[in-house]
C-alpha cells in the first residue's frame, strides 16, 4: 500500500471533503423532497407509513395504463382510500377518487416522473445536456424500456440508441451511452450462453460501429444476479470483437455482491493482458430485495450482502482497487452516499489520480444539490440520464421512488430525516455477524432447489449427463416381475420424439399373465409390508430421494430424449419427484400409529390408519418421473403394495425409477413395474378383484372409464375399490384491462406453450378484457415468434416436439378446426423431421366453440374476448373442467372477486399457471378435472388408507381407572 493512503490516514481527508459536500449540498433539498402540493403531501405520508408507501407505489405502477378518469378514480380509491390523510391535503386527496379530479392526479405523477426521466425527443434531451454542461457535469444516456419480448422490440431498442448518439453529436458532446444487454434479444438465456452472445453481438454491431466512429463510451449495465455470468461473458466478447481503441467500453459492477471482488480482479487481469482500456461503473446494486426474495424462493444461496454496511464497506474496497489500477480501468464511482463519495474523492487525491482517470456518477433528478456541490469542488462528474416514455419508464420511476424513500436511503436520511454529519460520514462498520438480520423461519418441508443453469459447471454437468445417456441408447429393458413366467410379450421400441427414427431402447411389455403374477406377488407381500414399521418405509423413501438427487442430471437427460423436454423442464420434473418422496415420507410418519380420539369416561378410544392393500398406479407420460413417483410413493409409505403401470411413451424413465426404488430398499414384491398397453394391461389391472386402490392421473376419458369400472364389483372381490383420479383441464387466464402487459405476455407464453402445451395445468384459453385484446395478442404472437423450435437436447431450443405422432395429428386437426371457428392470428414454424406442431393462436373464439371447450394438449391457444371482468370470470368458469386458472390484474377488487369466485383447483394471480410446487401449491382440480383432493397436499395420503377405531371398556366392577 502506498504510504499515506492507508484507510486510517485517509479519514481526516474524507471528513474534510465530506463536510464540505454536506455544507454545500444540504442547503436545498432535491426536487422530490422539496415538492409541495399533492405530491409533497403524498410523499411525506409515504415516508412515514410503510403500508401507504406500498399502496402509493402500486397505484403509480398501474397509473400510466389507465384509460379514462373513471378508471383512474377507481384505482385511486382501491389503493389509497382508507389511508388516513390528515388536514387540508387529506381532504384534497380524497377528491382524487372523483373522476373530475383524476386527471390532475395523473398529471401530478407524470410531473414526478419527469423529475427522473427525460422525454425521449431531441429537444428535451439536448436541453438537458445543455443544462448539465452549464452546471459542470457530463451525461450518460440510457433508453429506458419495457421488457424486450420480441425481436422487433430488441431492434427498436438499438434504434433508440443510434438516435441518442446523433443527438449527443448534435449537442456537441462526446456520446456516452448506458445499455442493458438483455434488451438486445428476447432470448437472453444463460442456458444458451453461446447463442445469446452471438445474437447480442450481431444486434449491437451497427451501434458499436457508430460508437467507435464517434469515439464514444458505452457502458453495459449490470442486471439480476442470474444474468451476471452472461453479462460478463458478452462484455468480454464484445470488447475482444471491437477492441476499445478510440472508444471506451464499460461495465457496471455491484458492490452488494461479495463475488464482485473476484469479478473485478478477473476483468482487470484480462484487460491488461489484452491491452484493453475499460470503464467500470461501481454501484451498490439496485435489486437487493428481489435478489434476496428470488434466492429464498428458489432455495439458492442469497448472493448479496445481507446488510447495507457490508455493501458500503465493499464499495470502498472496490473503489480502491479501481483507482489503484487506473492504468487499465477508468473508474466511475456511482453513488449518492456522502461517505462513499468523499472516500473516493479523498483516495483519488491521495493516489494522485488525474481528472481524466475517474469520475463520480449520480442519477438524474436524484440529487441536484449534491450534483452542484460536487461540481463546485471541481470533481469530475457525470449524470446518468434515463430517457423514455412515461408508460414504459414506470418501472424505472418506481425503483427511484423506492430508493429515495427507503429508510436506509442516504437521500432520505440527509433530506427527510435530517441525520447528522457525523453519522453520515462514519466508517461503514458491518454489524456483528450473528443475529444481525432476522431470517424468515424455515418451513418444515423445503422444496428441492432447481438447478442454476446460469452456472457453467451446472451446464457442463448436464451436457455430460446427456452424453452418458446417449452412450446407453439401444439397451434392452426386460420385465422384472419376481417369478414371472417367460417368454415375455413383444417389445416396444422407445423413441425420441424429436427424431423418431432414433431408438432409445427396447422395452419388454407385460402380457396378462405377467400382470396376474405381479398382483399375486403384491397380495402375498401385503401383510408383511403393512406390518413393517412406518419408520422403515419412510427410510426407503428418503433413501430413494437421496439417490434421485445424486442422479438428477441423468434422470433429467433421459426425459430430454424420451419425452422431448427442455433442460429446465426436465430438471424441474426430477426436483418435483424428489419433493414428493420427501413430503409424503414426512406426512406418512405423522399419520402412523395409534392416536386417542375424543375422551369418553370409562373407555379408551383409539384410532389408527391402515393401508388399503394393493395399489395400481396408472400414470401419464408428461411428468414421467414426478407423477409416477408421487402416486407410487404415496401408496408405498402408507403401507400399500404398488404396481406401477406407466404410460407407453415413458417406459425408460419408469424403468429407471423402478430400479432406483428397489435400490433404495423397497422389496421387489412390494414395488413392481408392469409395462404394458393401457387399454389391455391397464384395463385388466383396474378390473382385477384383488386391487384395492387405483391411483390414476391422465385423460378424462380414461379416468371416467376407470371410475366406472372400479365401481362395479366383480367375482372374487370383497371390498370397495378406491380411485384416486386426476384428469385433464381447459385452463383459462384472464388478462384484465389494467394488467401489466410485460408480465401477462411473458407468463402466458410460458403457461400456454411451455412443454408445447402438454401440461394438465397449461393455459389453453386466454380471455382478454376490453381494449387489452389487440396489443396482448400481437405481443404474444411476436414473443412466441422469437423462439425457434428444435430438438431440446440443444439448449438453444426452449420448445420441442410433442410426444407422439398421434398427439401431433390430434393437435394439427384442432388447428384446422380453429381455422373454421375463429381467426388464425399466429402460426409458428417448425422443423420437418420429428413430431412437431407449429404453435398457434386463434382469436375470435367463442365459449361454445370446440377450441374453447375441448382439451387439446398441444401448443394451441384460443383467445376469447370479454367486455368486463365479470364477463371474463363467467367465461372462464363456463367449462366442464376446473383444474387451474389465472388472472392478471392490478385492480384489487378484481383480484378479490377471482379469489372468491374463480373456483378451480389451483388459481394463480399475476403469475404463470404452471409449475405448482409440492406442499406450497398442492395440485389437483374438481368437476371433470379430478376428485378434488390435491396431490402434494395434506389430505392426499388419506386416500390410500382407511381408519379404524378400537374402544375398550376400562370399567371393572365399579372401578374406573
Ligand atoms: P391417458 O389417459 O391417455 O393415459 C394415462 C394412463 O392411462 C397411461 O398410463 C395409459 O397407458 C393408461 N390407460 C389408457 N387407457 C387405459 C385403460 N383403458 N385402462 C387403464 N389404463 C389406461 O393420458 P396421457 O396421454 O398419458 O396424459 C395426458 C392426460 O393426462 C391429459 O388429459 C392431462 O390433462 C392429464 N394429466 C392430468 C394431470 C393432473 O394432475 N390432473 C397431470 C398430468 C396429466
């Protein structure tokens, strides 16, 4: 360390610079805090009341999309009424809920937005640049936008930057831009890092040529943590492709990530080795809340420091690294924190950094007085200026408002809370490690985390698993029924739906005699398994979960080949299977043993659950591991013997599961696999007199037939059969007029077309309320068009084939029906080889049409119109099915109405309607979708047991113990 620049000796200088900044800056508050009128009153209130803050921001979030005074007034009332606002402002604000004054409220919010967001036209941009220059500051321009879901939106984004370069030129300033790489392609997916890199570089090429010619600077913004490896990778690739001589390539790094130290060291080493000069904008990080919530939801490690002090301390360490490496890096210290800025200025001075070596950056509109103070001290200063339209800039505005009013915000501390200078300039000292932040308590059951494919190591492991599985293609899968007579029935070729000529394996199919034998084995094994302590059964299930976890990549890889699932969907299926094993194990342990019933004097009354006997498990192919595992493990842990009858297109995965359950310790007679044709072997098993439980998941047609058949008693049957029955769906998503369209489009796309629409939970009816229809449909089609179809083994393909030729033909026939019933609004393109169905969107569909009533189980979406939300609800409920449903709305009353009246098994508000998690979202429907007891929920196991009671009279000759 250079003498005299150690952190200790720096403190007096930091206090001197910080003191001066403070004196110069606190004289006038920034515009936001100085506001009078309605805005000032609202803000003051929001600062004081956390609930009001949330309500206010939710209202502002939806505001730009509201059309008409009545709508504004309704939303205003819904969000803000009930918050007591005192005095004159309170009375005035109440008027906001009157249509006549609604526009005034909106104008006020627009004016607030314009404090932070410059209108994206040449003259406002140029006048902003001129004002900044007069105040001694430079600018970097950022085109704020909505989520990029289509190629056209990505192209338009680059076009906006070309304009910004032109306007800066015209204003006589060196162009300086900040952009988000994720906005350059709708497929910015870490899973397909190479493809994303290629698309981003191609899209950026014309802008980079312009930037190099203009000797400009372009900084790549950092985004959510999951995207960081991809952002870093593409940044390096673009600098290597356009070596930064003459122009300055830059990247933003976030000090709230402990990993940033390592990232920065890597970047400096790389830049120095290649002879690049790069810029680094050091920020604290803008997505703290989201990073914490997302990590906790996914059960991934929380990637950010948990306290602000740690982030602040890291910021100072990173500032030092940047300034000490100024031969290679141009540092942009981006903060409004007096201490952080004073520290950087003091260090730059001590290290002898020149004016052109570094700069301070502040956000436009956030800290006007601070900006003047910095310029007044002749510190190099640049202002980050977002430009854009009010509607699309709203997310940006909310972030700024949140930042300004958060209790940890230094601006709030300085201007609203009036904190003193000593506290503001104190050395950031992380609090003692333990117990500093309250962590949410862990739930008793925790879902298996999904694989984080943004990590290279995880992607490589999955690719290795695919290669391993490929090495095992063509194997034979013989019947494994203990004592089964030979020779076996014919074999079935397991094939890859993306390349039907490819044989994955040869699977022996059971004949009736094999099935008969399997049932006899099960009947004989039942008493022993029933009397096995529940702890042993639970142990086997947990061991199976452990083996699955170890082999998860391989089990998922099989699904990529046998069911045409993409990497993420396949990985999620294995995670769900593990969840079922663990969850039902825990539930079974809790159900086991004798329990007292209600007290009754003179008697001992106890109850206990008993397994029913032999359970036949008939599963579909679409969640080949999860559903088969779920139903089978439920039967086994409760003490039943299971005979698995998997679906024909999922036999290899079923074999893998069976082998794994046996390896985990389930006895071979207790857990058997009978691969055979549904109509023959399935039917035979259902009708057999020795079967007690039929656990079925599949189509309505087969499910109803099973219910009927199981209801008929046959010769030799001496019990009532119990049918657990989960069937299909015709699920609807309602998109309300005020919905967030970015979210509605992205989530509907996933819900309707994820795994080619072959999920029971998939959305197949989209109900658009009022004026939202046209834009929703147009964006959905364009968003879908951004994704090519192909073999999902290649991670660039999110969408693949459907399962069989029959499924393909069925979906294609529905597309023809759709053309007759409605209007084809979008039809995708798919490869010729393989069982592909082009994704299709139909508009003009009416509730009576077949497209609105029948389950298609393919990538075909019917769009219906409704004039009002009430009508939309009625249309949604007009179905024989009731499995899942969804609503996108920002009107609390509508969400509440849906909660009360949209009666389906699983209703999702403002999120996708697929991907239910065991325990968190127990899954299953009613009407002709199922019997109403949900899998992965507390009541499920009870279907596999019966309860019996023992009463003992304890009175003996008048003696009552
Ligand atoms: P399917 O009904 O054709 O087959 C399901 C299972 O039943 C297979 O194992 C099949 O071999 C067997 N089977 C077929 N005919 C039989 C018969 N006569 N007797 C006994 N068994 C018979 O369904 P699928 O194509 O495998 O799966 C898709 C269907 O499953 C869709 O309708 C979907 O909505 C539904 N599904 C529902 C849920 C849910 O939880 N509600 C989950 C997944 C799938």
